[in-house]
C-alpha cells in the first residue's frame, strides 16, 4: 500500500495498515466493521488529521469531545468517510497540567463548534482555534462544569 496515495474508499484493513505505516506514533487499538480505533499523541494530531482528510477522504468531523479521567483528559475525534461509511475514532490524551491540543478547525470547519464546546465544558484549549469562546454558559464563568473536580453548589 502506498501511504502517500489518495484513497476515496479505503477499507478498514487499509486504514489500519496505512496509518501506523505513515505515522509510527499512531497505534490502531481495534477494528470493527466500518470502524477503526486508534490513539495519537497530541503533538501529531494535526498532521494525522490532515493526512486522513487529504489522503483517506474523510470529509467530515462527526464529533469531537472531551473525557475527564481525573489524572488526564482525552479528546476523542470521530471522523467519517461518506463514500463507504467508515468511521475513524482517534483518542488523544492530554495531561491535566497542560490542557493544550492543536485545533483541527482549519481541516474541518465543523469542528469549530465541537472544539468550542469541549473548551467551555472541560477547559481543554485548542491552539490556533479561530474563535475559542463560550457558547452555552455566561462569559463570566471561570470554571468548567464537566470536569470531575467541579462540585455542584450545596454538594459535599
């Protein structure tokens, strides 16, 4: 397989072999029918997403969300190829003492809203995002309500 070729309808098997061949840091953790699961170091996420968009024809960032594991956070990307219905799930771990990851909004404009919501609710900063500001909560909020460390008023 040519890792630099452009694939309109890559199979799950092709994706599972191409991604680690092109990016040694990408680890494919599991595959299913029409689904590939992989982990990516945060310093590589922009390059990996650019490649997936440009060479594997994944034209849609279906969702992007945060997960708080207390000792670290993760950003989870669900990327879709409309030609064959395959989805790639990428997981990027982010340390709690440095909650920064590169924005993918310049690759998929629809990621803009997902990144803004994830920043607003978890405090994960998407570097080079065009307009990282609150969507759902008042601009005066100085906390991130989906963090496990956030305590509701009146709770112990």
